[in-house]
């Protein structure tokens, strides 16, 4: 283990800690809360140069943080990692704290590290090199985008909406009904082809792209007059269209390292690939996770994870995790962080620290 230096001013042993490639707000809040804390034996010192650290704090939900640890341990094999994670995953070789954490739990974990051997980094069961292996698509350039626009417009006007393609092929949606529905006379094979064909918004007659659908808001009673259509639960139709649109890609609203949540189980009974879909949904329901983390921990392909997240996104039950429970701990307002970064007054720093610790402990 790396030799620990004694602080001549306090007589305490210094524990030098590096914070590796974390979100700016998370990194700054960790630095503010931890720097100078002591358990009576050692005093925490946050260092800017990771190579000089005794321990590295690693956000296991962020691929860049894990990659930074691998690079650091190639230079300094004795540095001890302490992982922070939003999942229940048990990673061999890591001491892991589950978010949200408290300063007390973190300090205790750092204290226990005095008695631990330096752990090794263990590769996941299925090797995943980087977030760059995910690819993306823009829903607005596909039929999915037009259908989602129709749903939102109909919902805002409390009516139904009708999309018409090639004159006689239609998709009708009624999102405000007691049981929201979608109706279409487009065959399954054609819908599969249309879902991945780019839309031509210029209406060129010689284009090989899908012509932009004509959108019209209609009264709910008109839905019953549309002949020869198959009826679906609206959420099921959107799920299927999102799944078909994916082709192994994520909607560009997401990134491979963004933490994504699923708000609830889908409101219909049949999933296309029940085993894979159910595993991913069950993993996401208790906590948010990134596509990269899901692929790694469930040993699934990028394409499988992207397809399910695209379907959940289209159905309106998945989104970027911005809820307070998904954070490391509650952060202070941006203005306070900006003042800190600009070298604000000492009293402002003390007030910020108090604010963070009070919110961590629930004293609001």
C-alpha cells in the first residue's frame, strides 16, 4: 500500500484521494464535503494529481471514470479504488457504496480501507470497450417522430389525430380516451419497412424516401368511421414502433453514459421479446442506469439494450434521470457552484457545505 504522509500541523495521517472523471457537480460536491474531514486517525486531502493519490473515488455508472481508473492503476498499481454506483451490482475487486450516500458512510468506507488489500480491477463478464460502440438515430426523421407529434397535438387539444400516407394508408391515435388507442390499416410488413425509412419533408415526387405524412386533428367520433383498421393499445403501438425504429440504435436524446429511468411497467401484456425486455425493465425499475451499465451487468448486446430503451422512450415511460434520488446526493443551486468555482468568499463556502450536508441528512 502507498505510504501515508503525516500532516505535521495536525499530527494526523493524510489520506490523499483523487476524484476520477466525475460529473462536474458531483465532483465539486464531493470535494467540498470531504476535503479536510477527519476520523481522528487520518485527514482526507483531495488531490488534483491522481498519480499521487492513495485512493481513487470512481463512479461505476460512468465509463470514463472507470477508464481513468484503469489508466491510473497502470501507473500506480497500489492505488485503492472505492466505487460509487446506483445499482445493486456486486463487482469483484471493488469496495462499492450505493448512491445516494452520506458523508458518514463514505468516511467509514475510507477508514476501513486502511485494513484492506489493494483490489484488482476485474473485467465484466462480457467485455465492453467503450460508449462509442453505441449508435443513434433522430426520431424526428422517421415515422416515429410524426406519430409522437400527432399524439402530443391530439392530447393538447383533447381530440384524436389522423396521419395519412400515400393517400389510403392511415394511422389514427386517440391519446385522451379512457383507454388510449391507435388504429392502422398498414400491414405489419409495411410498418416494419416504413419505421426505418427516412422521411422526405420536401415532398419531391421522385424521392425514394417516405413522404411526410399528412396530419389532421379529428373528432373522436371519426375514429369509429375508419374502416379496415387493426386497433392497438396506444402504448403497445408506440412501443412496437419505437422498437422497429431502433435497428440497434438509441434515440439521440440519450447517450450511452446517460442514466435513464423507467417510470413503470408497460401498460400492455405482451412484450415482443419477453425474456430480454423483461430483464431490462426489471433492472431499470428500482433505479436509473446507463445503457452501457445495462449491457455490461446483464451481459446483453448493445443492440438489445438500445431496442428496448427506444421502445420505452417511444411509449413515454423512459427518460433521462434528473430526479433528486438519482443523484449522488442533493446538490446546491448552480449559482452557488459557479461562485465556488470562481473563488467565492469563505462564508459562502461554509454556507454551501452546510446546505449540502443538511440536504444529505434530510434537515430541510
